[in-house]
C-alpha cells in the first residue's frame, strides 16, 4: 500500500463572520495556531508520515493568505504540496482537486481542521478501505466512545438501528466509480435548503426509515449505494479523537487541551 493514495486536504473558509476567525484573529481557519504550529501543517505532517500517502493537494486557503504562513508557502514552492484555490463549497473544492488527478488514482480526502489527525489512523483507514471491496469509504467512530472520552463536546451523529456514529473527516475514493460519491454530495449541497428535493435525491423511503431509526448502518450504505451508483461503505476507527475537528470555539478549546496533554 506504500504511497498508493493521493491526499486532498480541504482548507476553505466560511467567511469573515466565522466565530473562530473572530475569536482568534487569524486570517484563515487553516492557519489557526495550535501548540505553536498552524493547524493545516499538523494535518499535512500526519499525512506525510503515513505510509499510504504518495502525494498531497491542498485546496485553499486563498492565495493572498498563503504569505501569512511561510512554511506552507515553502511546501508549495518546492513542489512537495500542490495548491488549488478554494471553490464555493466543500464538494466543489473536492471535485476541482479530483479533476486534476488520474481517474484511477485512489484518493484520501480530509480537512485542514482535523487537527488531531494521526498517521496511524490514516494507515489503518486506507488499508481497510482498500480491503473493503467498496468504491468509496467513509471513516466513522462510535458515538458512545466519543461521549465517554469527551462528555462536554457536542458532535453530530448519524443514528441507525444498530448504533450511532460520528464522522471522522476521512473519505476514500478508490476508483472511477467511487468518484460518483462527491458528485452526489454536490447534489445534496445544492438541495439542502429544499427538503422535498433532498428527499427526492436520497429517496423518500430511505429518508423516512433513517429518520425513524429503522435502518441499520449496512442497510443505509446499501440504499445509498443504489442512489449513487457505486459501492459505498464505512471503516470504523476505535480512537474517539478521530471524530474531533475544530469547527467551533469549544472545539478549539478541547483540541488545545488535548494537545497540551500530549506535550
């Protein structure tokens, strides 16, 4: 598996009204300092230390802001890191990066705010994704473990009949069929403010069964696979820290405390 995957890191911003930008005063969320290092560099370091990753593309932040982080600018200037400007949404940023890569290139997608990312998680996720027989895979961890480890943290959960799970900001697109998943993601983004169209995209029966917790995790991915036209699945990670990203001031304080504990 050595160097099999190309990593795409999304580093766009939500705009100047982002509470994190107002709270920290940084020019871009990805450049927020954590334990003396810009957050995005922590993510890139973890990816660079993974045996699964053979190349990396960063989508965002805006080019004018790169000068605020000389170390990041140097990575781009030396060719060790490709850079693309951010697009209007996460899905369009992902699609723009995928278009630059060979269609059969396995891709790992993550985000610049995944500040606790570890190379061991990347290795485990990528290896399990390749072995899964799926076209695209998402990383999940059990909500119960996250709550036990971080009872004060509020995390979004996917709730199924056989359990509740948190996303880990890790996605694998393993082949051309797998790239249908971010295109479908784009459709959902476009319809998120129109419930009737969102239901149509997901399938009203599937959406109803999910909302009433009648679906198992496997059922959910099976139904979604039919909609997307690709085999979709999940890899479960056992470290609850994999579910923690920096999406709010409370998340920032949690991550700072965890990093201080590692020192």
